[in-house]
C-alpha cells in the first residue's frame, strides 16, 4: 500500500512566505555573508547583509536557503525584520520572534528558525571580526542558536562518515 505523507500544520503565513519569499538570492554588494547548516543534508542557509558602516544599520538583507518550507519562511521574514535595524537590534532577534511573526512554527520545525538566527548571528560576528571591532554587547561565548547550528553541522559530518564506512564495508 502506498504510504501517505501527513501534511505539517503550517500556518497560512509560513505557506505565504514559502510560496512568495521576500529578499531571496545573493546580495552583490553585501558587507558580509554567513552560512549555517550543512550542504550534505540540504538544511543550509546563507545570510547576506549590507551594513552602513557609520550607523551600523542593516540597509539590505537577503538569504538563500536549501532547507524546508519553514526554513525558507523563517529566513525570509527575518530579512524583513532586520532591515533598517542596527546590528545590535538584529542580534537580539530570537527564533521565537520569527516563529511569532509567522503565526507559529510546528515544534518539529523549531530548528529551522534556530538555523536562520544562527546564520544571522554568525554574519554579525563576522562583520565585526572583519572590522576589527568588539562591541561590548556582543557575547564572547556562542549563544544557544549558534551552538545548535554547530551541533547540527557536526552531527551531519558524523553521520556522513558513518555512512561512508558502511558503504566501504558493503553494508
Ligand atoms: Fe531542517 Fe527545516 S531546515 S527541517
């Protein structure tokens, strides 16, 4: 008997952003770009930011995503929410803010929003690293979102190695 896929309970807003994503694609004049996730499993996101160096305001933000509908929607709404904000304000955005803006994400899809915020925070860190600056509000330690993005990347690497070993053994 053919198996039926159970549709996920996506909110109308998630579906709307998935079908008509805003700010999709690379940004030619980006000040900084950062990625999170793993190309191996497809859950990967890139965030591009164009920052005004004097005001530290994000003038433009775009994304590329190879993740699921929730990831595309989360990244898309995030680029809208951070445009016109300072880097500090953007840093304080959480994956829950994204979820709220989308009318809620299904719990199995929380990590898709976390990945988007993880990529944004990497981009902000990278921006300051390139400028040789270290603002006092930027924590030295990785935040929960950044750690979770890292854990996911390491998990995929471990699984990939395991599969490669299984393949070699002909399992
Ligand atoms: Fe992994 Fe959505 S990005 S399931």
